[in-house]
C-alpha cells in the first residue's frame, strides 16, 4: 500500500475519535447512558456546544453544568436536576423534561418548541427570548421566572404557577392559562390574543398595554390588576372579578361583561355608561354595575363601544 494511502487510512480512523474535551465528554456520556440512563452525576461539567440529542438521562444531576448552545433536542431528562445550569441558546426542542428542576437556571435564547415541562420547577429561571411554542408547562412552577420577550404561542400553562413572573412583551397567543396563578405577574404589552384564561388568578398583575382581544377570561380574578390601555375587544369576561382594577383607556368593543365585578375599579366614562345602562337582547337592564357593584371610580375618555353587558 502506498504511504499516502496509509496516511489517509490513519486520518480516517483517528477522525472518528473526539478531539476536544467537550466532544470526548459527550461521547463518553453517550456510552454510559447506553448502559444505564438513570442517576448520573454530571454536576458542574462542561458540555457547551455538545451534541446530546436524543440522549436519555433520567433522574440525573446536571446542576451547575455548562450546556450553552448544546443540542439536547428530543432527549429525555425526566426528574433530572438542572439548578443553576447554563443552557443559554441551547436546543431543547421536543425534549421531555417532566418533573425536572430548573430553579435558577439560565435558558435565555433557548429553543424549547414542542418540549414537555410538565410538573417542572422553573422558579427564578432566566428564560428571556426563548422560543417555546406548543410547549406543555402544565402544573409547573415558574414563580419569579424571567420570560420577557419569549415566544410562548400555543403553550399550555394550565394549573401552573407564574406568580411575579416577568413576561413583558411576550407572545402568548392561543395559550392555555386555565386556573394558572399569575398573581403580581408582569404582562405589560404581552400578546394574549385568543388566550384561554378561565379561572386564572391575576390579582395585582400588570397587563397595561396588553392585547387580550378575543381572550376568554371567564371567572378570572383580576382584582387590583393594571389594565390601562389594554385591548379587550371581543374578550369574554363573564363572571370575572375586576374589583379595584384600573381599566382606563382600554378598548372594549365587542367584549362581554355579564356578571363581571367592578367594585372600586377605575373606568372611563363611556364604559361606565355602557355598563350602567346596558341592554340585553332589546330588554332594558340595570347593567352589570347596578347588580354587582357598589362603588366605581369613573374617569374621562373612552376606549371604544359596542360591548355586551
């Protein structure tokens, strides 16, 4: 065999061996996971940029690990610990992370589309700018998490807790927030078009400038919420509580307020007039406020007409 052919054969053989420490570590992990996918201690290890796609690591410890720009797509990491881990710009699309702990982890700019975070703990996690479309966050806890400017369209947060979470300018279009705890959450200028917020707890939430057009807020608790300049066009607020809320400047054309509570709320004059004198199917009605409210603070101006009392 010619010397050139021998060298080419050697190069071909050695090219299959990982040359960087991270690549070698990832290859070694795959071998370990193939033998046993439970209970690995990978805390504080560096897997930055590694290909860990479709890996199975159940009940493993990755706390404090470096996983920035790593590919964990379609992996299974149920009941694993990622506390304090750096997953900046990582790919977790279609990964299963049910029951995992991400408290204090950094996932800014990560891709989570189609992933499963059911029963996960995301308290104080940094998730600004994530792409998390069609993700299941059911029963998860993300109190105090930073989800500003995140794309969460079509995601399911039913029975989850997002108390004091920061979701300003986030896209939550068609999201499911049934019975979700959003108390004191920051949803300023968030896009909640056609979102389902039935029975959601939004006490003291900041929804100023938010787009809630076509949203379903039946039986939601928005006591003391800030809804200034929000868009409530065609929204359903049947039996919702808006006591003490600030609705000055809201757009409310086509909105439904049947049985809605407004005690102590701040409303524009036009909305006050509509709620007080409203008509239902051509029959005169005392209006929503006449039945359910004692005190309403009226302001000047108006945010649109045509609502349904």
